[in-house]
């Protein structure tokens, strides 16, 4: 649910920034959304179709950059195309990135828009309705140029017998770091 709400927010924010740009037009304003590849789990197409149906003044056309099973050469060609289009001002209106774009590289160029500005201008948007720590994780010098549309928890299970044998005690749900896990491994490895 958060993923769908976040994508809808992203699309709405894009439209908010375009509102008031000239006279009302009869034909819908067309925006292009470029996704790195078609996500087997995300199901972007139904969301875009739903958005287009409920916002007839705007049409979002969804494009995919590369096949998920593409070769290294195809991935490199896609990154080159994307960078060239971005730097020339010909990129899609909405970029759905899988982590290949580094917003910090483009911050000085002015190619990216700070999404916090749109959020702050929208009286119906309330940051507390979202996982603000995720926004913070994607900030660049206090600006939000990219919006996470999905996230997942990574889970690590620890062998209780090895923990006890290594002399480490953890209460259920104790937070541990990767350094802690490495130390547990080293101690357990030393046990033979």
C-alpha cells in the first residue's frame, strides 16, 4: 500500500509542478515515465492506467529502458542513452531508477528538481504520513531529488547455538550492525 501511495505521490508531485503553465488545453498534457526495466513485482502499468483514468487532463506514457535479462553491453548502452538524454534536456519527465543514477552527480547542473519543494507547496501533503527516514536516506545535501517508491527489509537469522558457543548474548529484537555480524562470524569461525 505504501508503494502505491508513494508512486501516486510522485506522479501527483510531477503534476503539481506543471500546474499553471499556460492556458488550459483540450488535449491532455503528455508526460513520459521511463522505468529502467519492467518490474515483475511492482506492476507499474496498472498504476499508470489508474492515474490516467482519474486524471484525464494528463496522460502518462510508460516506457521501459532495457530488458531485465539484457546483456552487459545493452545495460551500458542504456546508461549512455539515459545520461545523454538527461544532460541534453531530452530525458523523460519522470525517471523510475533502480539505483543507477547518482543524484549528487547532477545536483550542480540543475537537472534534478528538489521534491521537498513540491511537498512543501502542497497543503494536502503531510510528510508524517510517510516513512521520513526513507526520505532522509535519499537526501543529497538536504534536498530530495529521488523518491523511493518501494523498499524491503533484509533479514538475517543467527544460529543461537553458535551465538552461545561464541560467548555472545543477544536478546530477541536487539538491533545489531554489520560489524556485529562480522564479529559473530569471526568468533564462530574461531570455534572450528
